[in-house]
């Protein structure tokens, strides 16, 4: 199989470091350049020290977009739009943006959550990678929404590691403050709520309308069937919201990486029926699994997996969702999207080792 030539813009951060690591070991990818204005000329391992002995490649300041098939944008939020204002885009270039600039699917971007939009991602030339909290929370709720069962208020408490705040040091990431400490922030106002609400709204509306996929772009029988508007954004409705209230309390954790989200909402199904619903929905998802019992972060740290814990307590369903925020919540999912866009096996390069101890 022909190699896919790949470039990275903004290579200095945590997500870029993980992306480089995956791509260097990807069986069908060839890393052509990693750009960083602040680190141009330095070896990649000088910044991402775990790469010592893996590569002698250096960060570049200048780059040629015509030399690559796929471009990953790993800059700060807002930097992607500025990048395209300054750089002409080759017509054949596929782009995966890890910032939040295009998660509203503006400018032709497809929202890159494969468990929801696999076929749309396959056909896309531009993909907006989801946020990390948004990935964990949506995977916990999508089966309910798709079944038309997300009808009452949703309460979410989720904790993230310090790498979720990025590599640039700040008051809430400094070791002496973060260690042995937990704090809440952006209560009910986290920026990932917009993409969570937007996608769940469309899935729920589709379920309640009992619609079908567009005949021009039918979903394969083996895949969960999203609304036609997921493949055709121009078909979206402007009807009033039918999504129930979602209350989200994000927490900063005293650990480096991972997200643990605890989601609960009223549900009429019993536990066995709910488990079947989730297992059927994710039957063809190579990285999302319904666990047989309790889940914890060490099961997914260092992997592209999401594990879901399902329990019923009285009339409420509790779903615990765990991911690695830098992998399934960022770079691993970005490579998963690249694989789909380039016709590669969806799991290529992503069978990564969990770090249990």
C-alpha cells in the first residue's frame, strides 16, 4: 500500500508530540515535515524527549504544502483560520484540524468523531477533530440519543489531566498547585458544550423524526445511521431545540493525562437492555467498547480506546467514559480520521499499549 506523506503545523505542543510518535510508527505514513516557529532547527527529540533514538528529524520553519497528502494543524485555537489566510491550500490536500476553529463544520469541514460520522469522514477533504471532553461525553450519550431516549436532563462531572491545558505553563498547571489538588472550572460553560449539544441535538432529532439517510449518500447497513444532514450540512433544520438540559462540571485532576467522565440521566430501559443498546451501537467501532465492569483511567492511558461502564440505579442510567485526552481525545483520533480519509484500515498505527503500572 502506498505511503501517505504527512506534514504537521505547530509541532511543539503535547498533542503534536503524540502525533509525531504515532506517525513515526505508522505502517502507511511518511512524516515529511514538522513545523514550529519557536523550535525551527532543533531536533524533534530536543522538545519531545521521548523521541530520542527514534528520529533525527528537525523542526522546520519553512514548508511546502504541495509535498504532502495530509496536513495536521496543531496550533492554538484560532490559529488555523489565520494559517489559511496566510497560506494558499493545494486543491488535493487533506486537512485535519486539531483546534476548535472548524468544529461547527464551517468552510466545508466535517466533524471528526468516527463513531458518529464515519462515512462522512471517509468522503471528506477537511476534518475538524473533536475536543477531548467532547469525545468522552458524546461517546457516553450517543446511543441514547440515537435511540430517541435522551429526553431528560443530563448531569456530567468529568476530570481531566494537566496535559489537557496544553504545554504552555500556567497557574493551574504548575506542579506545586496541581499536585495533590482538584478544582472545578468553567462550570456549565465549558467550550466543548457547544459541539456536544450540536451533535446530540441532530442525532436526537433524527431519531424522533424516524428519518432515513439521503439516497445520494446512504449509510452502510452495518453502521449507526446518522441524519442526512451529517453528510449534507445544507439540509440542517432551524427548528427549536429538543435537547434536554445538559449540566457539565469540569474538574482539573492531579495527574498528567486521561479523562474520566461520569454521566447520568433518567432512562426507562433496564440495565441489560441498555447494555445491549450500547454494544449494538458500537459493534463496528474499533476503539470504543462497553466494559464488563468498572472502568479506570489506567485501562486506556496510552491508547486510542474509549471504555464505557454501564449501570442503572433506580430510574437513572449512569455511564462512565474513560479516554486518554491526548490520544482518543486528540492525536490518536486525528490519525483514525486520517486513516478513514485516505482509505487505510481505520485502526492502522493505533494499536497502542495501555500503561497499567
